[in-house]
């Protein structure tokens, strides 16, 4: 487990950015709820969900050696403040996974920079610097995969995940309302689905497909990337 703890800092940062992105987009579309609640901040404390941000990731690391799912406290959004309810709710939902893909790209760039600059420096001449450089490389490389997982996971069309809001935007009003009422119970349904081999294989396949371009980018500049 200790060897996998390098992922925790980038995990916390990623789920915070994800939720901030929701609040930022909502603010741009006329809803000030997240801003008024103090959720447009990089301070992780208002965003952290003990279960989804800490316990579930730690359990994933213990059970499987990597993080499969994680989430932060959803930012409060009042869709009745939107000018176009269906369109704006979908945009607010989509910007979260998009922010994770942007973070995956940023982490890829950091891996390339560290992998390029590191060998040119005399790391061995400074105590602990090689270990720190190795930690950063692992953290950012892990951050690429982690953010791809977060993006794909959140696009699953089951409440309360972001994908459910996208799907609900295309449903008739009455059916969409019933669908949304599943609320947080949907998370337990998703967790059960993860134990179904066919679903798990499909989920993993989508992750690998989305991860492939980022991996190819890193390997283009660093043939020996981790």
C-alpha cells in the first residue's frame, strides 16, 4: 500500500478541480450557488468527502493496488437559475469530466518535462533528490491514468454521476425527474456493476482507449516513460 500513496496528492487535487469546474461553469451560466457556498476554492477541505475521497480510494489501493473510483462532495447547483435548463445542466455536468481530461494532459506534459530535465541534472549530487524526482514522475504518470479513470467513471449514465445529467437532458421531463430521484443510491448500483465481468471489461476497455493517446504522447517524447 505504501508504494501506491504517491497517487493521493494528485487524487485530491483532481477531485477538487473536478468539482470547481462544475461550480465555475454554473457561475458562468447564471447560478451563484457554488460561489456563495465557498466551493470555488483550491482549498481541499470544503470539497473532501470522507467516504468518496479517502475511504473508497484507500480501499481500492488495498484491494487492487490502484484507484478505480473516487469523488468529492458535489458542488451545490440550483438549475432553476439557468437560462436554458436542459442545455446548461448538461454543460455543467460535462465540464467535470472535461477538466479531468485536461488534467490528464497537464500530467502528461509534466512527465515529459521531468523525464527530459531529470537525466540532464546531477540528481545524485543532492541527497534525497533522486527519490523526490522518482516520486514526482510516479505521481504525474499515475495522475494521467487516474484522471482518465475519473473522466470515464463520471460519464457513466447512472445518478448521481455526471453522465446521468447528460442522459436526463434528452429524456422527457417526467421520466428525467424519476431518473434523477435515484440520487446517491446509484453509486451502490455502479459499485455492484463493477463486479460484473462484462461491465468491468467494457469499463476497462474504454479507459484504455482514452488513455492510449496520452500514453502515446509521453512515449513519443520519452521512449522509456514509465
